[in-house]
C-alpha cells in the first residue's frame, strides 16, 4: 500500500466513524423523543457507535452537532453535485438537477428528519446544517459562470437562496397529511427561486439576474 492509498484509507475510516457516531446519535434521539433528548449522553452515543467517548469528542463538540451531522455532511457535498453536471447545461437546470439528484433520489427518513427540524433544542444546529451548503455551492456556481467567488455577489446570493429552498421544502414535506414525494416538493420549491434563461458570459462584478440572460 503506497502513501496515497494510506491517506485515502485513513480518510475513509474517519468518514465512516463520523457517520457511525452521527447515525447512532440520531437513532438514540428518535428513540428518546424530543422530551428525552437531554437524557442522551455522550457515553450512550459512543457505546451505540462502537467507539470511546474520547473518540466521540474528537469528532463532535455536542450531541446536537452529532445528531445533525448527517444533514450537514449531505449539504456540504451539494457543490460537488453541481460541478458534476454537464458544463453546457443552463445554470438553473443544472442546479435543479443537482439538488434533485443529491436530495431527491431516495425518500429521507421522515422520523429522523422531523426530529432534526422540529425539535426546539436542535433548531440552531439544524439551521446550521442546511446552510452548510452555501459556501461550496457558491464556489461551484462561480466556477460554472467564470465568476470571482470572492467579489461576485450573485453566486453567494443564489447559493443561499437554493439552500433556503431545500430547507423550506423539507419542512413543507414534513407537514402532517402531505403525501407528495420529497423530490416533488423540492422541484416545486426550486421552481419558485430559479429564474429561467441561460447564464450570460458577460456580467459585472455585482452579478444579478443578468447571469441568466433575459429573465
């Protein structure tokens, strides 16, 4: 095994450990319910994940962070999903396809997602988890447009808008009595925020709708 393979294996193991801890934390939180969330201890989560409390503390600073880490990690990879789309695809279509491929190919666990989004003690961490998508998504949008990710406002505003649409769609999907698929709700939400048209190659540093052409 060469050095690159060793690094890759180490990274894989770290990601697997993080996922195991987060999965265990969310499962215990669901089992205890919102009223029993405060009773979920670090040792309980560590035991359920098969790690030591010290290892747990190396990955997470709170049980709230651990519980919401699954959504946070998913959000963080949305930018990569956008960059995987064909380069000639209109930006609005590319973002919609990337979001649907990333979030809508399999129905989320409603019980777990409801715990994350609808529990007062998790509200702040849940919001942080969904907004984790903004920076990498803005970078991906800027790259597709040939824009400056630091000076150009448009990619940042668009990324925040898309991340907000995903969060609102998730909350709407959890509404009692809603029988639509998560993918259908996501598409509806994105249709409200992504204007039609093609991205323009000529644009100023301020960005704006001109990035899509005439809208």
